[in-house]
């Protein structure tokens, strides 16, 4: 399962049924869980902890030191969950001591070719990064988010669960849950109706989320006025409450 040309440092720990392809490198302080498949020419450095069932394709760079000029080789970390697919030439960097020191990635995510996850990012579960999508340092991405091709997210921004960042979108403020963006700078365009249907949201909750979206972005209300109107539906629909809770924690302001 380990190709003879692969280099695995003595401090690395590999689980059961892990395969490592030709010319790949796995450094010290790397822990790889069971049933992972590492293709050829992959570089994995640590400290990194990678869960089980992950598939990392050729020329990916995982757990490398970050590109932040403040980084001075401190022993920061990358933590990846289970069953992720990391495609060709994707890059995922460790954290910095200016944050919590950890770049955190959940489970069941797809990172397509040439995607980038910068230092201290927190990525949820069931997320898709399409080709060339990138997030800068300290970005938080919620569950079931899709970043379309060539989209980019500015440092410290947050993307709420079930949001859809459109292709070529340049996000420089927070995107609430369920919202679809378009353009550069990114602007709200609609809610992610199709995604919500696929994930089992009932029609009445989708309608409530659509009302909340229109209240927030289409009625010309001040933010506190919009939130007051949204609270009428929040007691009955968890999705609307999720939007309100997200807005309460926003530090960069919302795409508007």
C-alpha cells in the first residue's frame, strides 16, 4: 500500500489500510486515519491530523506553513475530519498564533482542483469548493455551503450554512445562511432554494426564509428594523432564527 518511492518521516503515524502513491511525502507530526488514499506527488506536512476515509489527489499540498508574513514557524496545526476529497493542486495551510493556531476542516467536503484554504479558516461539513475557489485567512464557512468556480472570500468573513457563493464572486462581507451571491463585490441575489429542497427543507420554511431574505435585502429597511420584522417568523421557523443568530455575530457587516 506504500509505494517504495514515497517518503514517510519517522514521526508520521498512518492508520490501517492507508495507501500512499509514488513520490509523495508525509512529514513528521502528521497523523492519518484509517482507509485514506494518498495519490502520487502529494505533500503533507504537520502538525496535521487527518481523519479516516479521505482521498487526496496528486500534487495537493496539505498542512504546509501559511503564507502570512507574521508567521514565524510556530507549531500551529491543521485538523481535517473524515471522508473529504481533496483534488489536484489544492492547497490547505496550517493556522497562526494570531488566531487559535488551528485550521479546521470538517467532514464530507469536496475541494476541487486548485482550491485554497488559508490559515485559521474554519470549514464545516458537506461543503463544496469548485475549481479555483479560495478563502483567505480566518474565514469561517458553514455547513452545506457551495463556493462556485473562481470565487474568493476576504479574510475574516463568514459564510452562513447553505449559502451559495456564485462564480467569480468576490466576497468582502459576511453572507447570511441560505443566501446566494453574485458579482464582485458580491451582492445578494436570491436564496438557495434548490439547495434547500435537496436537503429536505419543507416548502413553508423555504417560503419563510424567502420572506426573511426580502425583508433583509429588498425592502430598504434599516438592519434593526428588518430584524424586528424577521422575528415574527423566527418563532416558528428555525431557518429564520438561524439567519438572525448569524447576523448578531457578524463583525464585517453583511453583503447588501
